[in-house]
C-alpha cells in the first residue's frame, strides 16, 4: 500500500507543485468574465466579496467551468477561448527571454500566450521576473481651460512560488510627470503621492509586496497590496481602491457552506507639526489601525449572506482584543473606555434567476436602536450606509454584456467619529477607506460592460450624485456642519435631528466610456473619456481624456 502511494505521489507531484498561489491582479479581465458566468448560473463557486483571488483559485474556477461546458445551460460566448489564449492561467509553459523555452526579446510585446521576461520552474520552485512600464497622456478641460499631462511609470515585479502553498511577491516602481501637474492627478498614485504633492517635484513612486500561505481550506496573507471588500458593483463600502494601500494580516478560512475572514491593518494618519521652541519643528504621526472580521454563510451557489464587525482605532499600540478573531469587538471596546469607531455590516447576494443577481449591504455606525423610537430615523446618533444593486447578463440585444444599476446612500456624519480627530475616522492618510463618497450623499450608478471583440472590453456608464455639503467660508473654514464631510463629526451643539441631504445641495452628473484593448499577454491599451457637470452655487463642467499604453498591467 505504501509503495502504491509513493508511486502515485511521484506521478502527481509535478502537477500539484506547479499550482501557484500568487495574486491575480485586480486589472485582469478574468474577474469580469468569472462574475458574468457566476450571474448566469454557470459558476456557483465564485465569490467576489473580497478580491483579489489567488492564481490557483482562479485556475480551479476556470477548470470547473471547462468541465461543465457540455451542460446545456452553460454558454461562455467564446470568452473562455479568449482567456485561455491571452490570459492562460492554466498554462505551465516556461516561456521567456531568458527561460528554458526561449523566445526573441521583441516577442514579449506581441506574444499572445503566457510569457515572462525571465521564468525558472522546477518541481519545487517557480520564479518570475518581469519589467513593468506604462506611458499615459491625460488631457483635461476645466470650465474651458485646457491642460495636458504626460506620465511615465517604470518598475519591476518578482514572484516566487515554493511548492503549491507559499508565494512571495515584490513590486516596485517610479514615475515622472511631464508638462502640467493638475491633469496627472487623475492617476491615483500621483494624486496620493507625498513627493509629488508636498515637495513640488514631478516624481512619484510606490511599492507592494506580500507573503502568502494557502491550502484548500485556509489562506494566510501578510503584506502591502490592494484589497477590495464589499458587495458593491461600482462602490465598495468596506474597502475600496480609493485609499492608499496599507499593510495588513489576513486570515481566510472556508469549510463547507461557511467562510470566516479576519483582517488587521496598519493605517497611516497625517503628520502634525508643532514648534516646541523657536528653533525646532516637532513632527508627530499617531498610530492608526483597522480590524475587520466576517462570518459568511452560503446555503447555495446562488445565495450568500454575511455579517461583519469593523473597528477603527489609534493613538496607542495595537490592541490584542482586536487581534482576537473570536470576540465581539463592540463589547470589547466598551471595556476599553469606548473610544474607538466601531461598525456592524450586513451583506447579501442572491441570483434570483440565471442572469439576474441582486446585492445589498448595510453598514451601521455606532447604531442606537432605542433612539429610533425617541429621536426618529434622522437622529445624528444613528449613522448608516446603505447599498443596493442589480446585475443583468445579456440584457435585451446586448449579448455578452452585463448591465448593472446601483443605489448608494450614506447618512450625515457616517464614517466620522466625535472627539478623537483623524485617528478614528474611516480613512487612511485622509482618503476614505470605503467608497469615494462623502457622508450625507446619495449616488445612482448605471453601467453597461462587455467584450465588443475578443480582445476589446468596453464599458459605458452614468453617475448621478447628490450631496448635502457643509457651509464653509472662502478659506475653507467650517461655518455650519451638516454632516457632509468625513473629517468633521458632530458635537454637543449639533442638532439631534440631521435629515439626509440637508445643507448646501451639490449635484454632480458624470458620463464616461472606458475601452481596454489587450494587444498581447503583456501589452494593453486603455482609453477613458469622462464628462462631469457640477451644479451648486457655482456651476462648472470638466472633461477628461486619458490614454495609456501599459506593459505588465501597471
């Protein structure tokens, strides 16, 4: 028996060990494809509440879809062939300029099958090195004034897989801005760059990296990389792509119909400067953290529910209580003198019928249920965010497309916290951790997305935003607070009743079109056209045109 097992292990080990655990970048169109197939009912095992996924997870999903293609209810509209050819995650080839299966240097630009600048692979190790580069041009028109920016990014990525359970990745890059500065801030890395915005230089940089341990039921991840979390189609309420990336420890456990996810993150708070004497400047940055845990239940492939607890805290070393995934943190924080910002979140996704998915999320911020009966729904102490959406695949004559509609409402003062400054707001370095929407707002989104051609992904959308803004003077100083700014919470002088959209009403209408053309495995072209009309006491309009040629999904 032992001999048979040993022979079977030798036969299977090359296949097992080749399974890889590195992250599949969020920009990869495989996520759109998998989501589409899930809504159609072809992929009940897909769960995109927390992204990105790991390569072996995506491979298993594609394999499951491949095995079910003979089913009369399974139709992939040619998208499977596209992904297998241009994004062959199941490929075990060793193609590269300096790899076993050598290819010409210039072919990395047009080769459609998976290839890397350098790749080494054996029965234990899998190592990849790829340069990354992008050229971007941004033109903006702000109420009749044109300006143009050029942006160049360049860097490299290293990925190491050890066996089928451990992956390590490091990514580092620099960037330069040419011509005008303002349009370049359309690129999030530029807008959030300390070097670019504080020193006045036209440079910016960034880095990410992680170590990931994964098995069938358990994944443990420590690193600094982009993570998005939420049911939202356009806006993620818990974690979005809006803030800077941060360091975090993540544990994800799945068994049968249950899933438990835990995260503890180390956030950044803005630096404050004081002058203790006439000669020196004292700079202080207070520590800040986020903790999230969620218990999910998937009774069927078409219905998923979950409940999450979230805490933002700071001004002290990290708390052991919030590193403990087996506590109810609302009670724990009260035992620590009730100074932290805690939330409760409920989420639901339901494929009502193949081709139609309903989703919703509710975030409760320091909820006081008793006050509903005393102070009413508009009580300042009952702060919440609500999101509801639907997605329809192959709507009407748009075969291969997905139409989505989403409603997002964030009540006044939600995500802020009274009395403790920026260390308890729902932000990282001043940027909203969740949706890029201020409190006291309502947002409607409509979107149509799909492959026009096998390599051409097109998306058009419209967004309507209504925001109740605070009253400020010409210098930006607060005059009257209506709960419309995440950085200004309420105090004892704030009226108990805070109606939604009270304040200075601002209306924003945005229409956009985004096109992505995948030239080869490494090379892609992106264009974005966006028109925005802003209406308040001063009306203005802006237009943005962005063109990007990217090598390596920067």
